[in-house]
C-alpha cells in the first residue's frame, strides 16, 4: 500500500516561511561556482538589469497600451515559459487585444494591494484549462520585469500550490518533503515573503548590491537543480539536454537568448515565428 501523503500545517500569509539554510547555501555556492566559467554572477546581474530596462521602457509609465508588435515579440522572447505558447496571440491583429490585456494588468496592479485580483482578472481573459496555465506566468513576468522592485517574481516555477511544486518547496525545511503537501497560498504576499527571506539570506552572506537580481538568480538556480533531477516528459520537452551547467538557470530567467539572439514563437498553424531577441550580456 502506498504511503499516505502528509499535509503540512497551513502557513499564515504573514508567517515566516520555513526555508532550509543548508539548501540555500548549496544553491548559492553552485550559482557562484558555475557562473565563473561564463563571466561570473555579475554578468547575469547586468543581463537582468538590461531585461528590466527593456520591459520598463516599453510597458512602464502607461506605455503598455501603445507598444508596437515588433517590440512586443522581442519582449516575449525573453520569457522562457511563455515564448513557445504565446505565438498565436501575436499573429496579425492578435497583438492588439494582447497589448490591451497587458495595459489593464499593469493598471490594475498599480496598487500592490490589488495584485492578486489584477492577475486573476488577467488570467480570466483566457480559457480556464490546463493548456492555458502558462497565462499566469505571462502575467507574473509582465509585472515583475516591468517593475521588479514592486512585484516579486510570482511564476508557477517559484511556487504553484495546485501542483505543490516550485522553488518554495525545494527550499522548504522538512525531514520528508516528498510526502508533504504545503498549504501555503501562492498569492502576492507569499511571494513578497519569499523574496524577503532570500534577500535577508543573501545580505547575511555578503551580497549588499543588486539584491533583487541575486534573488532571481538564486531562485532560478534552485529550480534548475530540480529540473536536472527530473526525467518527466514535460520537463524534457521544455528543457532539453543542457549544454552547460548554467543553461537551465539562464532559461528560467529568459537569459538563454543572450547567446541565441533569436527565439521561436509558435503560431496557430504550428509554424515557428522567429523573433529577433534583444542581445543580453548573458
């Protein structure tokens, strides 16, 4: 008889998250060591800063409603979990309603107390099925990349309560995490709390500048380790054989286009729409 899954006690949104210090230490050490061959962590920090600048210049300050189709393609090519699924909404007239959705999302989340509602409303404009769960990632990335200081990274790979997967689970301090279902809400407040915990850890370990970028890199490194350990068909499809130890980390943050320079966005008819992605120092 299979072992029954344990259920962790519900964690109040304002309660400290139970993160594992040793797991954080291993992830940070791996990030620092593995990035040395590719120019060091600072090179990735600069790439994330440039990515933020691109999104902010195109979508920030009320400009989201008027962004042109070419710029939109370039920005979406920098979102790894979305780029292969968003193509149909970029064909022909398709980009116009997409731009309107982005504008409403950013406007609705201007007051951070309404972030969860704005994201929910954004997602409600797509079909509510498994095939469109990536829409949550799209909305989360638009918010974060446009204004990372106000909006932490809230993608499903950071934490997805429904599937009980993500960085939060990988870092959770528990003796038998494989048998635990975390009752932690995947709302804005939880992601803010996670960012605060990671920021405090980084500061305690000598990171005093560019902490926001280091938080994203550390989170991506944690999930990259998870991807490397999995053999499921879904992960093999989205993250095929790594060419180097930093490949998955770059992909999670959309920095893999730094070398490729181009990205394929899949269209309605299955053809590949190639976007000239901005060159990032990754």
